[in-house]
C-alpha cells in the first residue's frame, strides 16, 4: 500500500514540476534562428507539414517559431520546403534541424547564402601611380596604365558606393555610376576618368 502511495505521489510531483520530468506534453516549442533572409520566400516545414513562412527583416536575421507545440519524445525534422527560398538567395540550409523533443527546441539554425555579383568598371587616362578606390571597407589599388578595375563581389540587394580614397600622382580621378543597389546582374558600367591635376 505504501509503495502505491509513493508512486501516486511521484506522478503528482511529475505533473506539477516540469523540470523534474523533462517538460510538459503539448507545451514545448520548436524554434530557432535565421540569417540572410532579406526578402520574402523562405518556407520551412516540420515533419513534412506545418508550413512556416519566415518573414524577412532589415538585418536578415531573426527568430522563428512553429505554431504547433510538441509533446515529449515527439520527433522533429525541420527542412526548407522544396525550392521555397528568397529570390536573392543562392541556397538556404538548416542546421540542428532534427531530433526528439525533451525540452523546448531552440537550437535550430537556418542560414541563407545570398547571391553575389561582380562590381567593376573601366579606367580612362590613368598615368600616375597610387590610385586607390574604395567601396565600404573594400580597397583596391589600381596601377598606372590600367584600363579596368574590379572590386570585391557584393550581395544582391546590397548598396554600393565606389569612391576615390587616394588620388594618383599628379592626377585627379572622378567616378561615374559608382553608387547604387546591386541587382540580379553584375555591375560593369562604373567609369573612372583621370586627368591632369589642376
């Protein structure tokens, strides 16, 4: 009789104290973090159903939560649904996306890799040394006599702004078509024109 009372007491304690029993059935979330989502289009699924549309953010980062709560020992298998990724993403990958529920699942990570495109142009009249062009933190030294230049590739939909950081010896250079937002194609029409320093 005493043992039955003990079992009943343990069951009651288990029902009242979540930490002692690994959580409460039907009350645990499936969630995680995402990055690289700057446009709509990303859809996640759990176990082949329960579609979740992930809205974009200004920074491309944020958190997601599946609306259906999980039971203890439920299997979860979070994936990208088909080809449902943002139009400016090359791919979206899910990490730590599968397992069984013990506590709230919060460690799933979805990373979308954005498309990148060339940012380059032409150089006219450069005879002096030491010309340096910049786009944000990217710096490119352009040698005397060069007729073209290439900056580092940038993400689709990212802003760019090419400027002259250092003028060449005895010359002044100006930049045309150097600012804008990267579209779905390479930018190749930036024009750097150099002439005698006045």
